[in-house]
């Protein structure tokens, strides 16, 4: 069984656009809400600037305007949560095609179970000689195993790669 056989494999058809899982959207919603300083359900320029600052990104006014121009699809001068999610999905789709991520996942999933064990990930990292200590691998995998079932499913794997 491959990751494509599971319901959590989140790619839409013909455009091969990545779609965030419900869990990923929930995490992003928490972040979005934190930076919605006036609690009106949308981000305005000053809130976006604070969001960038929290990530140690210094954004000039021109950068903020360029971001709004790209993300604010209804051109109302604000970015709502749906617009932000659509933007993130587009960025993820541009950065990593779903096929590349799925191929990497299936390569690690040696037994074809549709999820990867901690042993399979550790073995793949050792083969790739990424220079991570075994203890660090264990810690990383515990963080990635969001549902704490002892394995990493495709959505958890993708979150691990993208830091979502």
C-alpha cells in the first residue's frame, strides 16, 4: 500500500496542487489568530509586519504591499485566513511537487505499509549520511509523530519536511 492509497494523501487533481491537511490548517489557524491583533478575522499591514518580525524577517512597506497584492485575492486590503491558506498551498506546490514528496516517502517506506517506522526513517537518514546523531533522530521523529502511533504517516512526513 502506498501513501496515495490513504485518505490523508492530500493532492488535488489536475493541477497537482498541494492541499493542507485538517491538522495543518488547525496549526496555521492558531498562528493566524495570534497575529490577528484586533481580532477582526483578517490580517492588515501592521499585523503582517508583526508576523514577519516574529520570524526575524524585516519587511519594508513595499514588501508588505507586494505580499498583499499577491495574497489578497478579493482586493479588500486585508488577508483573510482562506486567502492565506490558498497562498501557502500555492507556495508548497511550487516548492515541492507532490510527486517528489511522495517518491521520497515511498523510498523510505521499505515495507510498503503506507507509513514509515522510526527504524525506516533512521535507516534512510544513515544511508543519506545527513550527519544527524541517533538521539536527534529519535527526538525529531517523536515530534513528527503527531498522532503518537509509533509511525510517520504521509501528512506527518510532509509536515516534518515543510515545518508545518
